[in-house]
């Protein structure tokens, strides 16, 4: 198994953060390509590891999962032309799938692993809330498991102030239904994110994440 050259990725992303302009990027395009290829190879390895316990990602390739480094500045307050991270969403069907999956984000001092469904559309969000409403004990069993809580803490993200439309405000589980996303996050210090043990650690974190994704995908797929 080929190890990812994390030093090249860290160096490129660090320099990009200091020189986020088109002139610098064009002059260092080969450094970008090398770093991207290293990350892409790592994602292919991660997919193989995850497919051991999640057969849904078997056959998925890194090219289906990687996000572009070029930032869409049309509707964003952030006008720098490039993202300062490498990111990939490992999921059956690729990164644009509405299903829950495994997200890998490498960025100096800001790396993390995450999973679930981020900012789903109204139809998908209602399906997830409905599944939790009718099966709250099963959902709580997953997110309150000691191994899960140690790895992720709890759910993260924005919540509604009031109960979502169509759900009773007096439900004992109403706080779970207020989330706009159903995601969990596992921070990665640089020593781990850009170290030799990243692949093994990623596989282990994703294994713990798998039951959470499975629950959400039952809702999404009906």
C-alpha cells in the first residue's frame, strides 16, 4: 500500500493560504497537481478501507468524490479564487449524492473528518426528521453510544428556533428534529492529518460513523 506524501500536501496548502491568487497558482500548477494526486490516491485507499464495512461505496472512485479547489465566488462573500483545503465526500454515487456519507477535509490547522447529511433539500430533510420522529430510540442508541460520543461528541450545525412544520412542538425529541443538517465532526490535529497514521485512523473513525449514516440513508432511500 502506497503511503500518501503528506508533506507535499501540507506544504502546498500552507503556501496557497499565503498566496491565494491566480498568478501564484499558475506559476505553481505542478505543485498543485502533485499534491492533488497524492490526496486522490489517499481517497482511493480510504474507499477500499471503508468498503470493508460499507459495501455501498465499493466501486466508487476518488474522481467521483473530490471537490474542486476552484472557489465559486459568484454568490460568496469570500472572493479569493481558491479553497485552501482538499476535500472529498465518499458516498455511493459520488459527492453530489443526497445520501449520508464520509467527508475528509485536509487543511493545515483545520483538518477534520465528518459524516452525515449537510444542508439537505427540504424533501430529504423532512424524510430524515420523519425517520427520527418515528424511531427516536434507535437514533439515540446510535448517537449516545460511548464509542460514538468519544469519537464525535454530538450532532453539530444550525437548528430551527421553533419546531419544524408538521411535527408536534411538545414531542420529547423535538430538539433532535430542529437540526437543519444531520452531521457529526471529528477534528484532526496536524500531526495526525498529515501523519503516517491517517489512513488507519480515517478507517476507524468511519467505521464508528457507519451506523449513523445507515440510519439516515434508510430515511433518504425510503
